[in-house]
């Protein structure tokens, strides 16, 4: 909080002193951000972005968790698919915009598809990591009592990996938000906060207060979502944080 206030004060001073010609004072940016909250057009842009973000994130989780469980618990499948996964993972989602737009169009489906692609990786890798870190003694103890592989997976592996899956999902929320807004800016059409920022940037003269006010709302949304997920993570997996804290 202190850092945010210090940064706002720095922007205010720079804007008032004219140190950066394009940069309005922080007070004007915040005032414009507050005004946008009552702007029906901006709320429509924001709603479209949140919808694309939420759908893409949900689908990414539904895809990545089962795949992570499969790869993390069946070494043969992991070894067979590792080369493909390692090839696809570093490809920037933004670089796929022309291809995806050509295949499926530039509407909501473009943003959702790219969000899914980007958000899958942190969830997938954290799920795999969590499953690989399961205590082997706990697994073997259950097997010694006659439990099968699926029962061990359900009662031991998944509960143990759940905090890591949650962490992956939390990281994916930020990635999904970045991709949603970036795709909207690059595509430059339709609705969305990124589209709002894009048109504010190409206006003559450029509306820097609108650009930065839009950025403020994106940042606030990301901070709030992350804070809610951190609180949920600590509440749901208190046992995990206690164990980690006790071992450090």
C-alpha cells in the first residue's frame, strides 16, 4: 500500500511539474477513473473483458487440471508428450492472434481462445508439480491396505496437490487478464477495456487520461482477484501453510 501511494505521489509531482508532457497528474487520472465507473459505454467494455477472462480461465482450468493429473501420475504419457508440451509452451499467445483470427474470427472467441492457451500452462505445470511431490509413504500406505490407483489418487494425491493447483490457478488469473487486454488492444475492434484503451491512444490528440484510467481499472481488478484468491487459498489450505511454515 505504501509503495502504491508513493508511486501515485511521484506521478502527481511529475505531472504537475511537466516533467513528462504526456503524463497527467495522478489526481486527474484517478478522477477520470472514477468518472468512467458511471460511464455506460466503459462498463460495457469492462463487462466484455471480464466475460472473456472468466470463460477462458474456466475452460483452461477444466482442461489443464485433468491433463496435469494424467501427466503427473502416468510417467509413460508424460514422457511421450513432453516434447510437444515443451514446444508449445514458450509460444507467446499474442503471436497467435493473426492465425486464430483467420481461423475463428475476431470476436469474443478470439480472446477466449488465446486466454485458454495462455492460462493452461501455469495450471498444468503446478498440477504436475503437486502430484510429483506427493509423499510416497502415504501412497504406499494406502496401497498396502488394498486401495487401487484411482482410490490413492482421489484420497491422497489430489488433496496433497490441491494447494499447488490453486497456486497455478491464481497465477493463471493474472496471465488471463494480461492476454485479454493485450488481445483487445492488438485486435483493435469490438468491445473490451483493451479496445477502449486502443481508441483512446489513436485519438487526435491522444486521450492519455482515458488510457491511464483504463489501465488503473485493469490493475485494480487484478489486485482484487488476487487478494480474494490468496485469502481463499489460506482458508482452504491452512494445513498446508502451517506445514510449510513449520518446516521453514
